[in-house]
């Protein structure tokens, strides 16, 4: 493991299953639209992609939640879709709609257009430079989290061509052309490993793999089309701790528990008591992002009940990303409640 002396090492300790005096907290999508400061910088950058591809501005928005919310970790501002772009599968981020891929990848012929990324010639260089700048500014005060999408989730976007409720195009391909599907998943896996190694080289202290669409697969299919590829990524990364968040794959938590990762992300559908029967590693997440719409009293009560129910090693986070209309005072309050809670 790569050793760096980080002042606030609560997250790193929790990942090593060491005792911590309190629970660490960071939030998925902590750098995002719920912060007016984010929206301002994004405006000066012109667009979401303009922000992604401006390393100074990307570093700036990465650091906003660190000073505004005082969370225990920063996560580099980027997107999981930079990986397919680096392979030559480009996307457009449409305002209020989400990602759109003008050219989908649906068969072996399409696959020929793709390549493994060159870290320093492709778009990935912007995020790598943003990591470098962010690390310099953080001065080792808190850890920086790097990330990528899980191969299945990237496959789902590139084949479907956009977001979807069912991802039935993506799933159809698994059944109709399994050979192509495995080849494409293999290529995304190799590209993701190259990208994560690049992030580690630039100084990220932890990595998280986001499998946002794990839950649209059956248990059987998740264990064929997603988990083995996540496992391959985890088996290739030895330098930093790894968090796997497979949203909706609660049917396979015991299997995720067996792969070579350090923590497992939980969405809000899984009862924390059930997770304790499935997992003996550090857990993360589980709070419903909608709880942050509640009034102060309710928030206080629910967060304290939640903290009372946690296992010894847990990283406080939501069960998915913060929504853009979340009241910021409540997010600040959540962080305070977690910091003031005395562990039993
Ligand atoms: O967590 C963080 O603060 C770091 C930044 C981050 C973003 N995207 C910024 C972002 C991370 C870790 C992601 C990961 C990501 N991106 C995932 C996995 C996590 C999840 O949410 O399930 C996925 C599926 C994507 C793909 C993606 N990016 C979609 C579907 C969208 C559109 C939906 C939306 O919220 O608008 C994005 C855009 C995006 N990525 C935004 C941000 C802050 C909003 C874009 C904007 O500023 O207009």
C-alpha cells in the first residue's frame, strides 16, 4: 500500500478496519448542483464537460465541499463516462436529461472503433491534472478519493446510448450476443484499470467503483456480467484501499464481501441489520438522500438512530448521490450530527 501521512485519517483507518474515535463521513455527489458555489463555477466553465476539462476549476469544485461541509474526504470532480470517451465512445451531457451517446457500441463491428486509452493523450489527462492540483491544495489534510464506473454500468450506457429505466437494449445484448458482451466488458475493465493506476500515480488515497445499474440485473446475471469484472479491477489494484458500491445488488452482498475490496457501499434499500449478516468488511452509505428534506428534529432523531444501529466500522454516506435540490443547511447539519456522535 502507498503510505502518505494524512492528517485526518479516519476514512483510511475505517478502511483498514482499525478503531476510530468517531465515524468518518463524506457524501456521494458532494461536489455538485446542490451547492450554489458549484453552479457558479460551472457557469463560468460553460458546461458540465467544460468544467470536467478545466483542471483548475475541477479542483476548485472538488474542494468546495471540503470547506463548506467539512467532510472527512474529498472525491475528485469528474464523471464515470470519461472512460468510454477515452476509448473513443463519446457522449454529450444534455442539460436536465443526462448523458447521450451519438454512436452506440452494440456489436463486434462497433467494437473495432474502440481502443485502450492513452492516459496523457486522451481526455483522461484533464482529470489526472485536476488530481495533481487538488492534492497540492489539500496538503494531505484529508484523503482524496478517485473513482471509475463498474464495467457493467459503462457497458449499459454505451450500448443503450443514454440513461434508461430498464436498460433493455443493454440487457438484450447480454442474451443475444454474449460473446460480444464479454469482449466489450473485458475492454472496459482493462481501460478502467489503466485509468485507476493513473489516478493512484497522481496521488488518490482510495478508489471507489460505482456500479449504479447493478440492480437492474438478476442475481444470476449480476454474478456473470458485473461482479467478475469488478473483481478483476480489485485484483489489479494493490496500492490503495478499494470501495465497491453496486447499487441494488443487495441479493449478492455476501458474494461482493468475498472479493478483494476493503469496503462495500450500501444503498438505502438494504436494512443495516441484514448487511451485518452478509458482510464482515467495512461498510459505507445506507442513508436515504431524501432524509435530507426532513425538518431538523426529524433529521436529528433519524440520524442518531441510524448511528446507533451501525457496525463498528462504517463510513457514513448516503445510499446514492445527493439530489440537486437538497437544502444545504441540512447537509451541513448531517455532518455535524455525525461528528458530535460519540461511538458506543
Ligand atoms: O461524487 C462526487 O461529488 C464526484 C463527482 C461525480 C459526478 N459523477 C459528477 C457529476 C461522480 C462520482 C459521478 C459518478 C457518476 N456519473 C455515476 C455513478 C454514481 C451515480 O450517480 O450513480 C453515474 C451513473 C454518472 C453518469 C452521470 N453523470 C449521469 C447519469 C449524469 C446526469 C444526471 C444528473 O445528475 O444530472 C451525470 C452528470 C453529473 N456528474 C453531474 C455531476 C455533478 C451533474 C451535471 C451538471 O453539473 O449539470
